[in-house]
C-alpha cells in the first residue's frame, strides 16, 4: 500500500510540473504558477488568471517595476486528509504568477475575482 501511495504522489508531482510551471519570488518560493490569458482590445489590456477556490483575502496583486505579480495561498480543497490517496492533481499552497514587461502608464479599470478567475483590465496610456 505504501508503494502505491508513493507512486500516486510521484505521478501527481509529475503532472503538476507538466501543467503548472514554478515561478520565481523574492520572498518564499511558490509551489505553482496559475495559468493566464492575456489579450488586447479597444485600447485595453485584459488579463484573466485561473484561481478556482481562492478567496480574495488570500490574494495579492502588486507591481514590481514593469512586472505585475499575482500571488497568494490556495488551501487544500478538502478538510479531512486521512485515508488513501488515489490522485492529487489540483494545485494548492503558495502560488505566484509574474507577468513581465507590461507597458508603462496602465490604469486599472477592472479588478474582480469571479467564477474562479481573477479578471484584470487596464486602459493603455494614450500615445502622443
């Protein structure tokens, strides 16, 4: 039974590394990096970050020079952690996503955590 549990944990770690890339951090290292979609429309930059199960009190969004850094902690989605582990694929623990090199002069027009996603929209600075 112990051998099977180790096999399951090793497979879960392999899958997590395959789908969730580890980011970098100035403080404690993140365990995973959430996926993002970034697109532009009508003079705006939109960023959608997949963070299912996260509450707003566990989320930090800040600027570091030209980088947008989204970090926080996603708790384990189950309370009772006893019993046999069959599969662990959902990431949990400390995360960080760094979006580098964003243009200067962005103004936030939307900042909303809804339906398991963080929606950010920025108005781009008007050109000369």
